């Protein structure tokens, strides 16, 4: 199974959501999981992972992690061409580099050309920025490219975004 994860923050609470699916082409998730974290870590410039990672790891405790073969994060695995670790890298190393992680970002990050593959979906002139650990960058980009949906952002990732932001925090 594949899980795509994201976190949304309000003043004193974070809502982490995960959309679980079986195949890259799936139009519907197998499951959606939600977890709340009270008083998450404050944002630290240059160390976003310190805020996001604890919320993600708590969410992943709600899954049978042995059944997950790929994790998709909203953001980057590597932040620059020197492979400075981003959120996805920290998720990858937390699981002893046994579960590949794909980062899907909507905006570019400076000095990150060789660690990123741009993909174009639908009729959009704006790319998605793909990074990966535990699988080739080409395979990661191909997987995201074939995800269900006619628009720039794949359908299940849009669903994840809505689930992350829904509800009363």
C-alpha cells in the first residue's frame, strides 16, 4: 500500500491526515486516517521537519506500517543539489531507509536542480517538483505522473489536502 501524508496547523493544534491507496492509478482511497497533535513544535526556519515529523510519525502509528511500500509527503525529500535533508529524508531515515519516500511540492526550491524532476500534468503550465529517497527519481516522477486525475495535482493528493484542512481544530 501507499500512504500520502500532510499536516495542517492552527494556533495550538495540528491535524495530520493520511490517504492510503493500493495502486498509483487508484481513484479512491482504501482508507483515510486522521490524528491530532496538541501544541506542536514551533516553526523553526530551515528546520521545518522538526515541526512536521513528530505529527507524521504519530499518524503513521495508526497504520500497519509493514503493509506500506511507499510514503508520499507534501514537500521535499532533498532541499538542494548537495542533498541537504528535507522532511521526506527524515521520514525515510526514521524507517531505517526501508520504505521509499516521494516528495511532491507545488513550488520550486532554490539550488535544487539535480535532486528534482519536474512533471507536468493535465493542461497546467506549472510543474510539480518531485524528489525521492529509496527509489530512483525517474520512478518516483513516473508514479506521481500516472496518479488519477486530469489536473496538475493528482486527485488523491487533492483529497488529502481537503482532509488535512477539514474539521474543527
